């Protein structure tokens, strides 16, 4: 098939042919992406709102969430987000999806983490890139649209429940459990989840894993996104 890029002049390398005797143009002509299973890519956006002062990230924010009006997780509350188009930058997709679902636009974002476990979504193999944005009370009014039947600012509380030391394959890890509580009395929303965070104990490289241990109404695995975002902010402050 033709090259995905109109200009691929910077990809010639040394200009030599490969083991099959193909130069770059011939290689691209014979390359078929359909020969390989390709995952889909989505974005999810964690928009946190504060009232002017941030003293305790675990309690000082409200989080923007949308109510899903389609499968999967229909009727539950999720972070805004959606699929990246084939000719679209990932960050641009995040900003587009946020605007389409909530009418918020022109908000600076920071990429937080890529989540790629194969069991994340029943539709297909979906890898998502999470972004973080922080706004104050002056932010524009939100309005649900597109894939969202409702949108709201939900009060967010992250509470550390317990810590224990575990050992896996001879590696010592610290396991912390956090309770996630999001609620909005006007919307009659009161949701909880428990997220386990595991991190190797005695290593320069901190391999950190997040697992949703229990969930009550928060769509997909988004509860762990919230925990990761708040812990990130805690370390940054």
C-alpha cells in the first residue's frame, strides 16, 4: 500500500536495501498493516477543579465526569474521552473529545500515563492515554453532548486505607489501598471504589501498578486513573 506519510524522506536511514532486497519505497508499497492485529487508541481526560487554594489534593478537588449513554458501561459515570482518529495527534484527540462531550475547550493538559492491559474494554484491544488538566472556578460552564447523557462536577475524595508488604516472585513490594469517593448531591450521585497500588520496595526504578479491587458505579477502570492523578499531584506539590 502507499506510504502513510506523503513525505517520508527522513526515514531512509543509510539508504541500503533490506534482506529481501527492498528499498524503502518498495518496502512501503508491500507493507500491509492489516497483516497484524492493531489495538485501538483512546484518550481519557482527568479535569480537576479547585476553589483557589490547594492544600490537600486528596480532598480539595472536584472532578469532571460524564454519564455514558451507550455501551459499554451504559448509565455509569466516566471520565471524558474517546477514540483517536487515524490522522489525529493524541493530545488533539483528548482536547477534541473533551470539547465534544462537555463543551470545555482551550484547557492546558499534561500527559500522565498510558494504560494498556488487554482486559480494559470488551469491544476490542484498547490502549488509552490519560491526560490531566487543572482549572479553577472561572472555568466555562459545562454541557453534556455527544456520547454523554449528562456531565457534572463531582466532589472527589481519595483516602488511604491501609498498607502492607507483599512478596511476588522474590520481589518485595508495598501495597497500598485507597478509597475513591465521588459524589454530587444535586445529581444524586454517590460512587465508591477501592484501588490497590503496588510498588517495588527496594529498587531505584519504582515499577508501580494500579488495580481496581472493588467498584461501585465508576465506569471502566477510571477509579485507578483518579488515584494515580492525585498521587502524582501529591508528589509534585
